[in-house]
C-alpha cells in the first residue's frame, strides 16, 4: 500500500515553508515598525530613533534591538519547527575557523569594497531616473545610545540574519545543490533589503557568505564575516556624521586602501594553499522536473517572491 502512494516532493514542500517564513518576516516587520513609530513619536516633526519623543535615546535603541530580535528570531524558530518532517541533519553552531579569520576577513572586506563601488555606480544610474535612496540611519550622540545602536546595526543582524538565511533557508535547500541553495537564498536576502541601489551588491555579498557557509559547513564563519562588514559600515557611517567632510573622506580612503591591499595578500596566500574549495555538483536526473521548475511551482514561495519583486519595483517609483 505504501508503495502505491505518490512521493512527496520535498523541494516543493521546502519552498512553501520558506515562503511562509518570509511572509511572517515581512508581516512582523510592518507590525513592529508601526509599533516603534508610535512609541518613538515618529509622527512628530524631527522625531525618530536618534531623537525620540518622550523617551530617552537609549530606550529607543533598546526597543529597536528588541524589535530586530522578534522580527528575525520568530520566523527562524517557526521555519525550523516546520522543517522537522524533512529530517535534515542538524548542524550545531561552531566558532569561526582560524583560516576564515585570517584569510576570509581580508578577502571579504576587499570584496565589499568592490561591492561598494558597484552600489555607487548603480545609485548614479538610478539617479538619472529620479530614484532617491532611503536616508541613512542617524546614530545617537550619547555613549549608551551609540552602544545599543552598535548592537542593533552590527551584532544582531549578523547573528540572526545568518542563522535565518544561511542556516535555515540555505540549509533546507542544500540537499538540492549548494549553488542552487546559495543563489535562491541570496535572491531572497537581496530583495528583502529596502535600498534598490544596493540590491546587486547585497546579492553579491550574499553569494560570498553563502559559499563560506556551504564550503565550511559552519554558519559561524559567515556570521563572523557579516559582523566584520557591519562594523566597517558602522564606522564609516559614524565618521560621516561625526567628522568633517575632509577627515571622513580621508578615513574612508585609508580603510578602502587597507581592505584592498590586505585582500590581495590574502588572495595570494589562498592561491598558494591550493585555492578555494569547490562545491560538489548536484546530479541531474532524467525524466524529472528541474529544480527551478519545481521551486517555481510552489504557490506560497512564488507569491512571496512576486511580493518582493513588486516591492522593489514600487521602491523605484517611491
């Protein structure tokens, strides 16, 4: 009797689970944003996270940290619970490896420098059509507020986003090919960010992080790289808001020169060690739908993907 039953397509099932988790993430984001706006008095002129109305700055940043935790932790928890019937092997979170710390960090910072140049180019091109990127986050002036802003901008996204995207989503899709899972995860990761001018560079950065997580079988490595990138962005943002224009540009030039030089040295060392690890190829089976066809036949996944694409299009006309 059991042999006569049609086999469940686990990729179809997995894609719908991912679509549900992404939908929950978007819904929570909207609800939490509305709640934060009400708490910070964002409807008042000049009010916001860095200048809240009625509560201290540190309290506003603490609320922001809590909102980030809820927005990412709840979809992560639900997706892992929903994916239990798939019987996927559990990969415990381990500390980053020494090789990733020594070679991966300079390589990734060099890579992010190139991605920053790509973002600037895309921003200029989109500017011809009238697109204006979202305003940068205003960092608090107080020490306590700045410390909590560091946690909200650098620590929490690095840990929770990597656990959600590289750990959960990419992990669920990994049985169908490492590069397939990396590309699908990176597409979702990029589309979930609001700045349209950064979409290509975020996709490229996600490919790097996804490769590291897949090649090392350790999300802790991608968390480390994500955190280092966030710290670099935080430092540059702080310099732009706290230093005069000349010094801020000088600091940016020094950092980018260091990143590029260290990245080239790390690349030479990696080549000397035999180069980057090749990910195994996924075997193609005859007389079966391809992976792309199967994942695009999952209605919940396709619906959420269309929502994300439509949101990106509307962002251009904002």
